[in-house]
């Protein structure tokens, strides 16, 4: 096997994201979710953000459009049809761990039902048991940027505290059905995406021709922090697996040695990535973010009970994804689009 000679303390694995992999739009009772509404756009300088900053008009169009080719996540790479042979390929590679994510809308089509969709449970039951039987550890991402659309339109997404309870019900269903098979849990993929990609990260719609309300973004993120803590609290009571947190990291560099560029680089790293890992792994709101909130007139409600939950239910491990480096400058310079974020163009590197 490919990885048999590798160090035993390292797990070598592969991964799929349910929205990119599954497809199966509307099949077996799956509800429409936020990723099903993201349109295909040709690669342009603003394509990185245009498919991730959707308005209600974009959603209305997506719901009315029956040409699913315009929405690539509806078919994805057809894992819904080919999951069995794909697991055989993973097994053939000799991978130690498989990171997969599941769809909230496949288990709870609207997100707020009292009981789960049994066809959705049966689908994931086959996959998880097949991976386990193959002797491969399972790293389950419980939410990978996919929210039942009903929760966005009827509740306002994660601005509404009710989503914490809906999410906890979903998590309990996961624990009850597959707790004996799963080794690692991640409540939220790249949780910091809610800051720079609010539709993807927290299901927040952008008002036409307006910038996002930063207080709403951080209120939504706070509700996700609390949801993560509650999931960890419940999970430690119900299952044996480890629970993690995750951020997308971008390795920031100042454009120049100018002090202003260097200070911006430090502050951007704090607000874009370290903040999220501090809250979820240390259980506190760091002082640098209290200053950030004050400087940017950001206000949202945090209760004493919230702070207790965060402090007592921290992550068992920290994980991150890495796509690209980012260059920061206090001056107006040429920008370039990468994955997830737009950054100052690095004059010393060729862009892929």
C-alpha cells in the first residue's frame, strides 16, 4: 500500500465535501440548501466573491431555475451515484483516514423538523459503515457550508439563536446513528469563512447594493461558536470521538517594511483567522477582538451562559486548511482573486 512505510504517528488521508461531491439534488427527500443556489460563473476577477455573496434576488432566481447545469453543486461529481466504487478507490490507495461531510438538508430537509428524513439516514448509514468496514478512520465534517435554505429565508440564518437548537438536534441525530463509527468530528468547516464569505459561512444574504452589516456577521459567528460548544458538550457525553475546530489560513505578508503595512498584517491575521481558533480552542474572546469591535462599531449580544459554554467546551484539536498566501497593504494596489478571498497582488510571485 502507498502509505504503509510512512510514520505511524501520522494519518494520511483524503477528503470530500458533500456539496462538491454528492449531487443528488432533491433525491430521497433532500431539501434545497445554500450551495444548491450558487450559480456557475466563468472565471473572472470577481468570480471568487460573486458566487459567495448572494442576495434574495439570486435565491429567488435559483429556486425558479430548472436547468441544474447552471448550478454545479446540484450534480457535483456524482458521489450520490458512485460512492461505493469511490470508497473502494480510497481503500485501494491505502489511506488511513477519510474526511467526509454530510448534508444537513439531506437529514433535515427544512432544518427545523422534529424528526429526520429516514432516507437520508439510510444513505449515510451505508457510506459510514462501508468506510468503517474498510478499516479506515472517519473524520466527519458536520457542516461544510451547507444550510437548509428554509433556515435562511424563514429565520434569517445564523443571526437567529434558534439555529443553535436546530443544529444541536441535527448533531444528536448524527451521534445516535453513527457515534460508534466516527473517530473525529468537526462541527463547522472553516468557521472563519463567515467573516469574509458571509453567505457561505453563516447563510447571511446581502442586501442589494449594500455592504454586509458587520454586527450581524459577528452575531451569526457567535451563534456558531455557541453551537460548536454545545455540540462538543453533548458529543463528549454521547460518543467517544474527538472534536475539533477549523479555520482557513492564508499566511499573511506585509507588502513592504513600512510600519503601517506590518501593523495591518498583524491585525488582519488576528481578525481573519486567529480570533476563531482562540475562541474555540481557548474558550475566550481575545482582547484584540474587543478592541476591533470597538474601533469598528460592532455590537452583538453575548450572554454569561454563552461565555461559560465556550470556556467549558473547547475543541480537542485544532485543524486548518491552506490555499494561498495573502499580501496586505495600507495603500491602494492591484488586487487578485484566489480561493475564498481577494488579496493584494504579490509583485514577486507568478500567479497560478
